[in-house]
C-alpha cells in the first residue's frame, strides 16, 4: 500500500511539473498574441479535453511529457532559395512544413509564432525551463528552510560488533566474520542512545569533534563520558586502527582510529541567507551530472548487454524514479521526515535537470529554438548594418529590407537524429529500470 502511494505521489509530482512547464510556454505565447490551438499533458489518445477560446486544454493517455501547439512554428517556403538538402530530404522538409502550417487559417497570419521578434521567441521557449527552475527553487528553499539538512548529533545511533574495513565486502553486507576482532565500542559497553558528553575531560559539542579525537588516538586508552538514562557514566575505550572512507562518495580511504559507532542524525533548518549557498552547490552538481550523462549511458549499456552491475549513481528514468519513490514510501528504516525530504528533494532535482536538459541547443528541445532565435537576431542585426551603409536613392530613401527569419524546418534532419537518439536512450533506461532497477542503498 505504501509502495503504491509513493509511486502515485511521485508520478503526480512529475505530471504537475510537466503541466507547469507547458504553462510556462503557454503564458508567453498568449502574451505575445500567438494562436495556441492545444495545451496537452501527455501523449496518445485524449482522455479529457475542453476548449476555451482558441485553445483545447486536455490530458492524454500516456503521461510522459506534454506540449502546446502554436500555429506557424516554421515560416512558409521561400521559393527564391533552393533547398540545400538532397531531393528526397528536401521533400520531407516540405511535407513537415505543410503539416506544421496546416492549422494556419485566414486571418491568422499575424498570430504565427515565426513572426515574433527573436527576443519574444526566446521568452516563449525559455518559459518552460524557467518554470522547472522555479519549481526547483521553491521546493529546495522550502526543504532547506523548513526541514534543513540532516546533521549528526552527539548521540549514538548504533554500535558495531566487530572491526572490518569500510571498503570490504563484510562491511557492505553488514556481517562479522569469525576472524574479525570485537569493536572497541562494544567491548567498552557503549550503547545506542548514549550521548557522548566528554572525552578525556574535553567537552564534546559536535560529532565531528568526537571523531577527530578518536581518529588520532589509535592504540591510546580514552575515558569517554556518556549520558545514559539521565545519569553520566565513564567508559574506558581504546580505538584501533581501521580502514575508513575519506569522502562521502567512497572513492578514497585512509587508516585512522576506530571504535565502531554511528551517530543519530537530526534535521536542522537553514537560515534564509544560508540556503542559497546550498542551492548553488546543487546547481553546480546538476551541471556536472548533465555533463557526465553520456558516460552514464555507456555504463548502462554495459549493464543491459554485458550483465554488469547497475551503477547506483548512473542514469535513471521515470520508471526507475517512480520505483525509488515507492521504495522510499515503503521503507521501514526511514522515518516520515526522511521520506518527505527524499521524495520532494528528488522531485526538485528532476525539475532542475529538466530545466538544464531542455536548454541544450538542439532541436526539438527548447534550447534549439532559442539558438534559432539567437541566429535570427544576429542576421537581423547584420542586415540593419548593411542597410545603414547602403546608398540612398535619389529621393533620399533606402530600399525596404525583406523580413529575416530562421527557417527551422530546414533543420528537420537534425530533429530526426536528436529525436532518434532520445528515443533509443529512453528505451534503454526504461528497460534497465524494469530489469535491473536502482534500489535504496544501491
């Protein structure tokens, strides 16, 4: 029941994000007078729709994506310029143009998208990614300022029973081999719920402070003062050398003092002034994640076709994200706060990646249309300069400049290529999410 609820909650969050992305495009288009014939969430057969004014608003059967349909996305064919494509491709381009312009009726000429100025085109196309960015910022600010970040306290959460290297298979499985020595914390009688008050008389105010003392004291007897059941107790404990992870990603290790305890963690809200710094770090990480996506697809290829283990930090799709949402909701390890933070944090991250992904300068993505508008702006600027330098006629006037538009229909082969790659990658990710899903903890 909880698993299904988690899947539904996350799917609904994604659906709302998609709907708002399209609203971002819709608002700009209507503001600038473009005729929008459809606003749809999903693809495939229409489940529900209602027409208001020029626009049909509706929901499709397959809730993966969405779109708005603006008339005149591409200009009419300029017969004065021969196509640069071979005849068969040129014919395909014109077929695409006719399909794209089939909804342009009498009196609609001034409401076509291609007639907008480059600046207005960019505003319309950036409206969708901007909406995803707003969703990310709202969710992230709410999580960071209302719940905050999970930080360790000085209270013991769990006590290990033996000493094994952090990068060993036994540590990953949580098992204690017969040859492993007892952990110093277990030998000293440290218990979950004990609050570390002092070590060798030095007051302990943070978990990092206690860790620093323990790591540099391998082989040295320490007197640890803990608070248990309202009373303070002193325990004698001697850290031993052990291999520990040097970073959160587990890519580096070092040898230091170890006693075998983990802390209780609690959420601590951040101030409004501190939250932007964390958001900036998250955005930087998102750029790095997007840049490494081709490598992650290569890893996924090895998982699907070569039987290699699934990378827990690799590429994941909507199906995999939904399954993660279900796993989190059904988890008996995570408390309610953890579940809320994970689900809404994941939804925020998805919106940020959707924003950055759609800004890639490739058609049919939003960034591809923005690039076309930028090119159009440069061409118009160059034409204005040429017109100013042109010699005026006898009456002092200059010849009128013909309108300049970037014919995005000519980029149809690029759109085909990009769309084909996106479809193949999507199918690969969905297959991996079904057959070898990423689960909590990898």
